[in-house]
């Protein structure tokens, strides 16, 4: 996926840029879609039935699918350069064996947009995520829950309240309909415990939006 974005960026440097939006103008883009997310692959997972040798292995997390919905405020500085301030809800997380971990974020992003040939834009910037909630579907016994005195499935306490990432995106627009493919690269550990685990997010968003010119 990273190679695709790099290739598109190099392509944009070699082609003529065409005007496709009026500059000095605002627009709003509501959008909705899906995401595929996981975390960086350096967690040590332990299951009761594993051997001592297997317990020492680093395990990959598997991807989970969630929903994305948000609103972008877009401003054109010139005919080829724009900026976007976006607010997006995203249901992310990962799968670990048969266990699914949900992480719900409210994301605030600031992006620079470079418009290349007609309809195509390349985007990147910074994104700040606020953790709204976290929940896993692991099956815990009632005795364990009673002994601890709290719900182990509602595990927001295990994750930091914020998540920083770098979005890299490419979008195509036709008659005000905007198709956006975005890859978010986590740059901060989202795990709250002080140990060797380093959970950084990786999420791929595919959204469909509609540009409302102001």
C-alpha cells in the first residue's frame, strides 16, 4: 500500500496540473465508509495451551473491519493547493486469535491537498484521535469478574486516551462525488501499560463523500 502512494506522488510530479476548483472558496464534504485496521506486529501473546517456546514468539495481529463517518471542511488556497480540517468517527481495533478488540476514536485531522490531473488529489498531514471507548469480546468467567470488581470486556483503561497518526491519502472526484482512500500510520503507542508492548495503529479507510460548495 505504501508503494502505491509513493508511485502516485512521483506521478503527480511529472504531469501537468489542471485547475479543477475555484480558489479562495470553502466547501463541506460529509463522508461515510469502511476501514480495515490492526496494530503493529510486536505483541507477545500468551494462551494457556501454548508451550514455553511458542509463548516467546511475536504474533501478528489480524485485521478487523469497522465503519468510518465524518465531515471535512475544505479550502482552496490556489487552483492546485488546498487544505482540509476533518472530524471523523472511526471504529478500529484488531483481532487476536478468536478475540476482537474494538477501539472507537473521534479523529481530528489537518491535511494539505495537492490537486494533480483532473479529479485526482494527493493528501497528507497529521491526525489526532480521542479514544471514546474500548471493548473486547473475550469470554471471562463470572468468578473472575466478581474477584476483580469491574468489567474486563470494557477495557478502555488499557489504552491511552489519545492516538497520533500520519494520514496519506489519494482521492478522486467526479461531479462533486469524492472517493477517498486513506492509510493512517500510527506514530504513538496506544497501550497504556508500562511494559514491552508497543501498539501502534494501522488503518486503511475507504470513504465516499459529496462536496457541498459554500
